[in-house]
């Protein structure tokens, strides 16, 4: 407790003209079937169906995923970011902590939770015997900083969700901790109220998920640190049960 600072739909449209190769990014590329040189008049043809740019993400390895995130232009957050922030830590971790999105310092350094909220998160980890990078992976629901650190818009979270899903598939954690409401809603795909969601085991595709407060919130609302400590103890008990002891 001292570590935490507590006291004693695609729409059918005409086939788009093919862009020059140098103007096509990995995230924007669409598959277009080659058309025959000439089609006799009156011959019916099948429409060309674009392939979603999200489709390959489910098959990416870590290097491919990092490159895709760095080049991503799926939402407008790319227009103001300095760099995208994939995540950091042990890629075979039992523990996965998911926050909301990068802040100013994270945007500068390319690593999640490096500001004051990051220091508090490190203290929270230490309180239950964990350390950043050791059996712990830290990621965010969105990979680019929302301007002025605002809450990510729903369409921004939707654009980034396939990246987070692939990270979880690659890591295969034993426990996921959602830090704050945006992260919880992205993972659970439902409306979440932290007060009602904390203290319970939720499920993400067969992986136990626990909801707690975001460290940035705790910096503003000191009285809820005691509740966060309860959540940390709940996480530790859950992991012990998962490991059988």
C-alpha cells in the first residue's frame, strides 16, 4: 500500500482508378482483380469487391504488426501524432495491462505510460510484486495520442481495435487488466461503468479480465486509491488461482 502512496459495411461503388504504386500504403492497399482487355457488349460482369485493409492484421507477427501500426492512417489521430505507440514489455507475459491512449510524453518517446501516470502504474505493479517488462506487457486501446489527451472517439477505438486484438492473440496472457473506462469498453464491447464493473471477473475470449481505474484518474482522485488497492489484491488472487497456487 505504501507503493501506491496510501498511508498506514462496404457500399457498392464503381471500381476506383488504380493509384500509382508510390501513393499506396500498406494500410490503404486494396485488392483489385485484373480486368480483361475487352469484354463483348452485353456480357454480364461481376463487381470488384475491395478487400478490407484490416484483414491481414490477424495474421501478422510482431514485426509486421509494429510496421503496420507505425504506418497506420485508419483514423484522423495519425494527423497529429509524432509516433504511434504499439506497447512495451514481455511478449510472452501472463499479465496484460491495457490503458486508454498515449499522452504527450508517450507520443514523444514511443512507449506507453512514461509520465506521472506511468510512475503510479509502476508503483501499483510493485505493490503486487510485479515489474514493468517482467512477465508484464503494457498496451493502449488506441495507438496514437488523441489531441489534448481527450478520450478517444468511438471510431478511433474501432480503427485501432484489430491491432489490440492481434497483440492479445500473440501474447496469450493469463489475465487482462483494463485500466479505465475506454479500455474496458474497447475490450468488452459494451457500455462500462467503472464502479459497477470493478471487483468482478469479466471475460475476453476466454481470458479473465479485470476492470480498474486508470492511473491518471487516481492522480486526480486520491480517495479512490484505496479502491484501486482492493482491485490489485483481487488481480493477484485471480492470477494465483489461474496458476494453481
